[in-house]
C-alpha cells in the first residue's frame, strides 16, 4: 500500500504561515471537516490539509471495506491493536508534515488534528515526531499503543500542547478511553487541556469555540517564537 495520501487543501489566505493536518474518522473522508474551516477564524493564514485514509477491511464492522487509518478489532482496553496499520498511518502523516516543511512552514507551525480514529493517529504521530510541533488536537479520540509511548516518545514532543475533547455520552469511543489516555499522558508529564461536552460521538459548537481559542493561543505563541 502506497504511503502517499491524497488530500483536500484549503488555505485561509495567501502564503500560509501555519498548517493544520486534520485526519477524519473511520468511514469518512477528507471532506468531512471542510466546513469547520469557516468556524475557525484564526489570527494567521492557515493551510488546512484534510487527507483521505486508504480503504481497507475493518474487523469491528464485519470486515467491510471503508476508509480507515488502521484496522479495529474491538474498542476495549484489553483488545489487540493493529500496530502495523497504526505505524503505516504514522509514516503517511509524517510524509504530509515533510511536504509542508518543503513549502516553507516550520514544524513548530504545524498542528496535527483528528476526530475519532483520526484523532488517535494524530496523537500517536505527534508524540513521536522528532521535531517540535505546534500542537495536537484530539477530538473524541484516544491514545493507541499507549504502553509503547514511554519508550518511543520523542524528546522534541515533551512540551507538546495537547487539546483533548470528548462527549460524555459517546457510544462509539467511550469517554473512559479518552480519560484513560489523558491520565496516561499526564503521568508522563504532558500538558493536556481536557474538555467534556454533553454530546455523543460528534462535534458541537461549544467545542469548536473552545478549540478556536486554543488554536489562537498556539498561533500567537508560535508567531512570537514560543511554544
């Protein structure tokens, strides 16, 4: 399977200073979060990159072929995870980061974002990336292969800002998975901004407003040369 991903791109102004690579959830595609760009009015020109995951069979969905970042066998704390699929997606996202760098955007001005399964890949990748990133956005997601993180974490990511948000009534990715991930990250010294909303497996406007403020802070810090 080729690690080159097709993607939808939206720039909010000429010569973007920042980039956001945003990964969709299971069964969706890169068009899924296009509408959020209009709700995130940020103090800089941003290039949003919405890649399409490859199509593959997904065990938890009776082997149906759909866009997925990796296979899912079950959603519980003890289930076996698709390590090969997760690591493939990490390499594919790393390649997207490198494209932005060649376009003139430093890694410290690049955020990784995602929803659900895409959030899991965004977080997994950001914590292992060898250069400082601007931040990681984890919407209704969790930390995959979490017990590998202690040995695999990148020193460059020790101060990575992390925004995590979850619905209290999420029937797809239970809030407990998100909370466990948050606790694991904080135990390793990461700074996590956690938000909880009375919703299911979706995104709400209050969440978008909170995310907008968080992203604006990251951009101001990045523009000033800080983290």
